[in-house]
């Protein structure tokens, strides 16, 4: 009698179950979490240190500017105190003593520019050459500031100054080679071209007159001086530009 062979069992599947896969994924995620946390901690530490450095640099910069401004203010006050007595002496001096006072004022550089321009405005006979000499002395110390102040004279449209101040300012702009004033002088010359004594950007010297218009001859004097100054400055600029090109091309000195 033959015994029946029992059916063979199918081989067990070797593929991981869904539960095993989920467990494996969770394990991997758990392994990643500490690394991400470490990177975030490092970032927080670095950002804190970086912020401290930035704060320090900003504080140094701001403190430096404040200290510079305070020192500039203190220096300005010291110069004003030093110039006060000289300005009184200058205003009341004779022609010879006026020159000494003006040069003493000019030794204060930028701080002397406005007082010397105001002395020109006073129109005292014999003081004008001294005031111009003082402005030249001031420009030897603070050239750009003096040039800027003189440019402000020719740029003024409110008749703040009498015509001698304008004439002196245009002459000094040329003498001091204030090349940056070329555009301002060109506009000034154009404004004077069509001006009349009633529309001129300056008054006459006679402060008691009303209206205080300059004489036509005085207007023509300023026109002539403005044109001469503009021509001189343009020549200086052209010469400087040519020299710069020569150095670029040939390396000359």
C-alpha cells in the first residue's frame, strides 16, 4: 500500500514586512536628529559670536565719529576765541596794520574764511587787499574749504554781498586755482550776461542807498573779472588733464 506524500510547503518570503520597513525608517530618522541638532547649535553659537563682532565694529565706528565731531567742535570754539580779538583789531586797523591782522586770521585756515569774507563785505577802504591776502593764507592751509566758501559767494542769488565781494571772490577763485568752481563760475557768467543793475546778484557798496543797486560800471567790472577767472581756471584744468594723459601714456612725471 502506497503512502501519499504530503504537499511541500511554499518557501517563506524573505521580503521585509511593512512594519519592518517603518521601523527601519524611524531608526534612520532618529539617527539624523542629533546631527541636525548639532548643526543648529553650531549655527546659533556662530551667529551669536558674529553679532557680537558686528555690534563691536558699529560701536567703534559710531564712537569714533562722535569723538571726531566733538574734537572738531572743540577746535572750532578754540579758533573762534583766538580770532575774536584779531577780528576786532582788523576791523579798526589802519591799512598797514590791517594786513598783519588779516594774515594772522588766515593762519587759522578754514575758520578764517567767513570772517574774512565778511570783512570784504564791510567795504572799508584799504582793507580789501588785506582781506584777500588773508583768504590766500587760509587757502594755503585749507584750500578746498576756502574755495567752497568763495564759490558760495558767486552762487548766492539773494544779494547777500556787495559787488566788491563778488569781484574779489571771482579773482581769488582763479588765483587759488579752484578748479572745482568752474561749473559754478560758468553759471555765474551766464547769469551776469543778461543782468542789469536792478537784477544783478549783488548790491552796490553804498549801504545807505535804497534801492542799493550797483552802478553799471561796477556790474561790467564783475562781468570782466568773472570771464577772466573762468578762462584762467579752464586753462588750469586743460593743462592738468593733458598732464594726466601724458602720464598715462608715457609714464612721465
